[in-house]
């Protein structure tokens, strides 16, 4: 039977090395240890490689760049082959640049811009059609990262700048969540032993990052289980005992939920389960990373996936974290006991400023939660990023910074009145922000 063109051996090992970027010694070692690839031989014993052999080497190299060891990559290759699948044609391992497009191809950035505009018009049909077109042209992972995530980031920026409404932002987010959930439903059955839990800790309502991590792992054959938003701590222990996960991934977008992630991590340490974490708050406030006993996954979703794959191959010991200083523990205890009285004092102190009661209630809830989080994490300066974000948001809505400063001053005075010396580290920090602002 005649060989297919891609199976005809024609290149020596030096040419293959230039084509793949792999050293000849590496190519020989992979063949010797794992039987991949298996080149033909000349009568003199020299290796000759086919285009398919080169594709095999590039496939293995791509898996290594994604964070897998070569032995794990070979295991996946052999599993797919046993199941009657060609690993080179398996969708979850196809890179965006490996796709070919017709001459009239539309770039991902153009599709993203059109999708954002469709969401701004609340045009669900057009938005879904654009997603269908993107998924037909590109890999699932590429569309999720380059269209959905970047598109939502653009929408979030416009909302912060006061250029679009919160309803438009919510519409795009819900559309994204529904599409990711449909992709999860269509993902293949797990083929690798062991379960991975992906958790939004208590009070965390933002699920998109966690959903995408779950989707990407499912498409690689892992049994990733997403537990949903706002996972209650009191029920988590039973879930851990039932599932016996090999890894737990925590995603937090706010300072508040970094503090609750710490509580989850402290529970998991008792079960000796590897912990990984990531999310927006760890990018905005890098110091928070050192307060969570686990492995930080990186600042982007593709970095997170690569790190997770490395952890599944080899999980280092859980790093130890220093507990908060005694002054923080005392302040946290007293603040928990007196927070209602503090908020009442603030309302009374701000009565003459003319802030709408609803806005004042929201501000009190937000600042109180973040003070508790900063005290729990052991560094009151973690508040800075959130307060600066709120100031910028209000400025874009036409509310001057002096209104925020008046509020912070009133809050600092209420803390000192109700907590006394135990509240000094909170009040001093708020006063400092007012002076700097």
C-alpha cells in the first residue's frame, strides 16, 4: 500500500531539529525512552523523519510548554491512540495558529469588537451568532481568552468610566456564563483519574474565571468539578470528604473573598490537599498572595492553566503563612463586636453632608467588609486599592473626591469612638488616606 505524503520519510535529524527547535539529543532520548516518534532508518542506520514524525515532536513540545512532563504527554498520546483517536487531530490540543482560514477571514479582534457592540445593544441573537462564528474558526480556548475575557474586560472598563450602564455589563456577563456552561455540558467525559475542585469561596459571586478553568481542564481530560458561587464553609468539609480531590483551585475577585479563601485554605490544610489560588484581587493587591497558604496561579487564565497542570504533575509542599499580629487579632475581635455601632455613628456624622441614605448604606457595607478582610489577612494597607477604585468610580459619576474623604474621616472618628485604642490602626490608616487624597 502506497504511503500518504505526510508519512514518507525524507528528513534527517538535523533538519528535524531546525524545524522543531528541539536538540538532536532530546529527539533521540524521546524515541529511546518513550517510542515517540519512530522514524524510518536508511540501510546505514541513519534516521529519516516524515512530516508526521515532525508533527508528533511538535505536539509533544507543545504539551511540555503547557506545563506537562514528557511522560505525562506520552501517556495522553497513548491513551488517545488506544481510544481510536488521532492525537494530532484532537480538538483540545489544537492551537489557534494551527487553524487555516479562508481569504475572507475575520480577525478575532474584529469579532470581539462586534460582539461587544451587540451586547451593548442587548442584541442576544447577534451576539450568539458572532460567538458561533468565532468558535467555528478558532479553538474553544482561544475564543474564551481572546474574545470573551478581553471583551468583558473592555465592557468592565467602560462601565467604570461611566460610559455604559450596569445592565449592559450584566447582560454581557450572563451571556458569557450561559455559553461557557453549554460548552461544559458538551465537554468529553473525564479520562484521567482523580477529581479537581474549583471553588468560589464564601461571598464570591463572580464565577466566570472559575467556570473557564473548569472548562479548560475538562477539555484536557481531567475531572474538574465546579462547586458554584459563594460556596459555604460549613458544608465544604463534607464535600471534601466525599470527593477526595487531588487539587483544590480557589478563585477570588475581591479583598473580602481573599479573606474567605484563607478560611477555606486553612480547612484544606487539615486534609493535606494541594491548594492553588488566583483571581483579580491578587493582581490588584500582590501582597495578598503571601497571605494564602497555597500556590499562586499567575495573573492570567492561560498562566493559571499551565500552573495547574504543573501542580497535577508535582505538587510542592503547601507554603506556610505567618498569622496576623496580635494587634490585628484584637482589632478584628473588637470590630466584629462593634461594627453596627460604628456604622450608626457614621450615618449620624454624615447627616449634614447630604449623601443619599442608600448610597451611605452601600458604602458602609463595602468598607466594613473590606476592613474585616484586611484585618483577617493581617495588613490594613490592603484597603488602599479598593478605596482608590471607589474614588475613581465616583469621580467618573461626577461625585467629587472630597465627598469620599469626608466619609472616610467620619468612619475613622466612629471607629475611635467605639473601639478606642483597639481601633487605632484602622482609624490611623483611614486618616492617612484622607491626608494623601
